[in-house]
C-alpha cells in the first residue's frame, strides 16, 4: 500500500480526529508526507474535516474497491473487486476475465464509453455520477437449474435503495428500475457455456444505475424518460454504500431457499394489471399483464388466451 492508501485507511478506521503527527509516527513517515497524502486524496474527491487537532474522514463519493470488498467479505470472501476510472464496458471486462479462469469478480467503472443494455441498446453513462458494474460468478450448473439472476438483481437493487434512502423505486418487467415514472437503472444478465460439459460455466450480471446525474444533463432525447436517484445532487449515501448493499442483498437472496426476492419483485412491478404491447416472433400483440410466474416469466392475457413471455425473447414496447 502507498502512504496515501495507508493514510486513507487510518482515517476511515478512526471515529475521532487523527493528528498528522500521530499518523506520521504510526506509518513511520514525515508529517510532510502525511500532508501531501491528504492533499492527493482530496484531489481525487475524498473529503476530510480539518481542525487544529487533526483530520477526520467524511463520507466521500469516490469508488473504493477495498471498502466494497470488505463490506462483501462475509458473503463472498474470495471476491475480487476492481475499480477503474473508465471502461469501454464492464460487461466486456467480465467476459475477458471469464476466459482467464479467475474466481468471482466485480468490475466497476467510474464511467463507461460503450454502455449498453438488452438487445445492444445504448445506456447513457455520466462520469462520476453513475454506478456501472458487472459481477462475474461461476455457478457450474445446467441452464435449466440456474436461478433467475436478472429478477434477483432487480429485487436486490430495489431493496438496497429502500434500505439506504427514503426512495421507493418500481420495476418494469423484466430488467428496468423506475423512479417517479422515469428509468434509473437497467440490468443485463449473460451466460457463458462450457462446450465440454454442456453446462453454464459463468454468469455475468451487469447493472447500470443513474446515481446523481442532474436532470438537465441527460441527452434531450431521454430527458423525459430517464432520471437519477439524486437528480438534485443532494446525495444522502455514497456509491460505495449502495454498491455494497446491492450485492449483499443479491447474495442473501441466492443463499435463501425461499422466494423472498420474487415476492418483492411482484410487489414492485408496475406492469401487472396494465395493457401491454409487444412483438414476439414477428407478430404484434396487445394484452393485459396478469401475473409474474415462479421463474420470473410474464403471463399476459390476450382475449381468452394466455401467453407466457420470457425475458430473453421480447421487450415490452408499450405499457398503459
């Protein structure tokens, strides 16, 4: 660890002020080195309270791999967490890692240059104002044995936001989160198969979440369709806290034999009871969304018939 990293760790672990002299003694460096480390940390976005008796760490919205890894260690102790300033796509980062046979890993970027969602649709990403991450895990199961990762991730996100803020997002089947009628998050799950065994060797779950993007900063084409968790910039939590809580909930749901996540998913779905339009195998349909099944499928009534829709097949084009 560098002196800067060690200073940050000391200040994070201390509930009280720490003097430059005390930190210098503990780290066996000069007080000037401590002062320089503080200044470097402040340049990268960290905040500290300065008083004559020293420094005290203040919650800072700087992505921190160590903080996230420590928060998740009880749930998945061998998780590798990687944070980078920018990435073409964290999904691509995870796919590349999957070819190298590494263990479970979480890839996070401060911004993405080619963010995309289902069916390759672009996802607006703003530097320092969003959460862009992809989780790589290795279930080694047959496809029909896999949990509903997208549904689980959506419920984990909703629960985390509810737990950490006073906000109450809803879910558009199957993979979008909405707040006040506008989209704040998209989720994408992809499977990688093992040609020798025929099973699924790796799963990648990507999440893009608009955290603190000002409403006017969204492209004009989506300003009326998208928003962020804190569009006014008044953040009550950090991205590190939300990222950690999302994956805590995710791994909790995976470890629980109950369908707690499915209950929440159904409760927060805003499509049930609504008229929906979609295209399946080239044919256009209009019906009423009636139910979300045990595997996250959407059951739609079309006159006196019922159609079951699976997430990988279609996208809802209209909800009324």
